[in-house]
C-alpha cells in the first residue's frame, strides 16, 4: 500500500515525492503509460499485476494527478489512463533510474555513451523491433513547433545522437567518453544521403536532448535538409526506453538508429552504433527493402 509521509518529513520534498511514486507498481505504471499502454487490461498484461493491486495503484496515481482518466467509449463508459503534465515531469526520474541501473547494476560503473553488444541495454533496445511507437510530439528545430517523430512517409529514419559541439560547448572530458564522438559526422552523412532516402520514400529525423534553439544553429550552419527533434523532456526516450547516459549534468541519448514504418512499427534497430557510415548505409538499405 502507498505510505503516508510522517510528520517529521512533512517539509521534505524527497519524502513527499516518494509517497506518490516510491511504490514499485506506481513507478512501473508510469513507465508503461509512457510506453503507450493506457488501458486497464493492457497494463495488467504488461505488468502481470493483480486486478486488485492495479485498481489501487491507478486510483492513487489519479488522486495524485500523475495520471488522468480519459473515456474512450460509452455504453458502458470505459476509461484509459494517461500521463498528466505532472506525470510527464517524472519521466526524467525514470530515465535517471534506467541510466543508474545500466551503469551500476548491469555495468561496471564506467561512464559510456555506447554499450557492449551483449549488454542488457543492447538486448532491450534490439527488442524494440516490432514494437509500435506511441503517438507523441517533440519540438522541432525550425521554430520549436511540435512534430510527430514519425513523418508522413513510407518510413522514417530516426537517428539518435548525444550532442553536437555547436553552438554550446560540450562538457569537459566529452571526447574521453566512449561513443560520444561523431555526432557532426553522422548528421553530415545523413545530409549527403538525404536525396537517396527521399527517393526510397523515407524521411530522416535526428533526435538529441539538446534544446531546439541549439539544434537550430547547428542545422543552419550545416545546411541540414531534415528536421532535428529535441527530446529535452525525454518523452521519446521514455516511450522506447532508449539508452541514455549522464554527462554535463544532463541526460543524453546514446547513438542509435531506428527505422519506423507508416504504421509506427519499428522495423529496424541499430544499437550500439560503432561504425557510423555503415549504420547510415544499413538504414538506407532497410528503407529501400521496405519500399520494394
């Protein structure tokens, strides 16, 4: 059951937050709603939770205004559960927990912007193939307007990268972190192959956790023909449980390439990306095969 905060901790924000989301099932329910599972039966199936406990935890999160009930049918009325703005504010907490576990529970504690091919995060990311990306929007670099990561095209190539060094300087020691170097190169290679991707009926979109204004300066300087999307609030990362790492006091996306079809189904995943030119060529081959 959810615990109340003892009087001695009434003014402690950590204790108050723990009272809302510190329960195992509550955290996992936030994870699953971020992944696009909104209905009672879907949540029960994903979590293997009893109906009684699920009912209790959902009621608690609704009362705490982390989730809201939204009717999706009438006669009888049935509801689904969606994250509120308050609930979405917890996504960085979930991704910080994921990063901590990938580094310290599954890993040896080393800071890395990539992963071993046999690692848990590599297996988790590979399992995205066949999954459907839930509907969400991220601010685009051109004017900050929200965009669906899945374009109106036969396929969308989403390439995730940690950060570019322009316009803001990268954190000290950035180049010493495995997997961080190559973001500008990756953008340039997708730029050079953009016409080939379009000829195959695909759109290309880059994603990082940098702000849209930072991405805008870089995109203009590099003459990028495709959109860069800002996952600064980690909505896409949470929806797909994308691998992240913390550097410069910010969570960054590890380099990964996904191909998503028009139905929002992930058809191809490349992680880790150790050979950037090969990853671009491979993505182009995938979209050509889908077009055929």
